[in-house]
C-alpha cells in the first residue's frame, strides 16, 4: 500500500476504502501511469508498461488487456482520447 501522500484526499479514502484507491506519486501521475480504458466491469485496456497499475488491477480480479500505446501519450491524452465510440460486448 505504501505511504499515503498529502495528494490523496482523506474523503476519497473514506468513501472508497484504502484497498480501492491506488496510491501513486506525482511523477507517476504526470506520466499518466494510472490511465486505462474500461471495456466492462471486469475488463480494462492498459499500456503494458504500467506495471504498478496493471498488477494492482489484476490483484483485484480485473482482466487487464495490455497493449503498446506509448505514442498516444505524446498528444496529451491516452486511451479514451485515442478511441472512437465502441459497441461493447459484455462478457466475462
């Protein structure tokens, strides 16, 4: 879990619970290392290099589809910004 920085709002921890909030550093935040795209309640798409996030999600029984998406971040966005509307099939 690590130490909780002052960036984390105590009301967020109270509302969601410590186990449901990923603690990241300011550097990780500025590098968008917590960015992912939800396909369903249990399936997400994430960059393969986001080890901390991917491990954290997998530990919570999420299926993480890991892709190489390093160039999109240079545009100031990431997953949501790089997709068109999808027809989502809900499967588990």
